[in-house]
């Protein structure tokens, strides 16, 4: 069985590859950064060097492939995120059609196809449609908000002197509850679909972690795990836009990211999605925070 993982250096792709290797399957990885995936290569994975916008790499990797994991990688330095999603979707769809890839597992987002104007949540819906046209067997995994988005702040807190008060900062209202999910759980679910040749057709599945939590609740969890007082501070969207600018985002991309954060922060928006049993995944916020602090 030939399984291809695009964006293998990312949290989800890397975890998916690890699970496949543990099951005795050597995946083909598409990645720009060989150093980031070297531990996977050392365990038997294969590498096609290239980015998600490199048709030659996509075409070479998907030749005779049974299954593909696709996730549009972040690209804040692009002129437009919408154009980036559209271009990479078009290229991978061409490679899939050309090579007759049998099954695709696509990492989408909760709320995809809900409305326009939701930043990348709207753009990923276009990717779903492009992949659906290219492959008759497609599952769109639609995760909530990644716990890994807290990692940088948690590692900073973990390095502070013992018992020194700390702060978590996000753009969400303090009481806005969010479906937090670990990228590791997403990768495990993706790997299980990739390894299973029995499923067919096209459908979507939300992945929303074990529970919704507000940032105030998250701060309490971090306080307990870090043995210090941690408070939550909501920051304006304009401040976050400045952070994106420092990461290379132009005015267009900053606006697109503001649209995304506005959509995710809407209490009646995408994260108001009803939970079902199949949307639940095991890693709790407590487990994630403790693991992250332990690594500091």
C-alpha cells in the first residue's frame, strides 16, 4: 500500500506518518524541510522534496498511490491566502486525477461550506470541492481549534521563574467556548482512514476534541499544571494583525486572518456546531498542557 503525506513536517502530517510507521507502513512524504522529517526518514519513510505548490513533486509522489493525506499548509508570506488555497488545490487535484489516486483524507475545518467571508474556513471549502471533483473517495476531516496554537505561550510560561504570575493572550472573548483538539488526535484519525481500503464515497466528519473550553477555563488549567497564577488577557484583532505582519503577512493576508479570527470568535458562528459522538477525540487540554510544560 502506497500512502502519500503532504505537509509531512507539520504537526498533523508528522503524527500521521509516525502512526503509519508504527503499523509497518512506510509512507511517501512531501516536504520542503528534510531536516524536520529526518527522524521519519530514519525509520523508513521516503521523501519527495518539494512544496504543496510544486506540481512536479505532487505528481511524482502520487504516482501509483493508494491514498493521500492533504492539508493546505499555512503561507502567511503569500500575496493572498485565498489564491494560495485555490492554486495548491488545483495542482493537487491535477496530480490526483492524472495518477488515479484511490482515496483522499483531507484536513479541512469545522464550519467549512457554512458561509463566505470566514477567511481560511471559507477557502478550505473550495479545496473540499476541488478534491471531490478529482477523486470519488474523499473524507474531509473538519477539526476545531488546535491546542498547538497555545504551544509557544505555554513554553514561555514554563520557562518563567517558579510561581511567577503569567498571562495567556488570544483574541477570543473570555467566555467564548472553543472546541480544542490536539493535532496528534487528528493525525491518528487520518492515519486510520488512510490505512483502511474498505471505505468508499465522499463525506465529512467533525473532530472537536473532548470538550469545549473558554480561555478563562484554559487559563485555570494552565495555572494548575504550572503551579503559578495564570490569567487570560484578550487582545485586539489589530494587535494580532501586527503579529502576522511581523511574520511576513501583507495587508491582504492580515485582513484574511482578521476575517478568520472574527469568524472563530463569533459565539453563534462556526464553533457553535453541535457535538456528536464521532466528533470527540481523547486528548484533553490538561494532558496537552502538562506535556507541553514538561518539554520546556
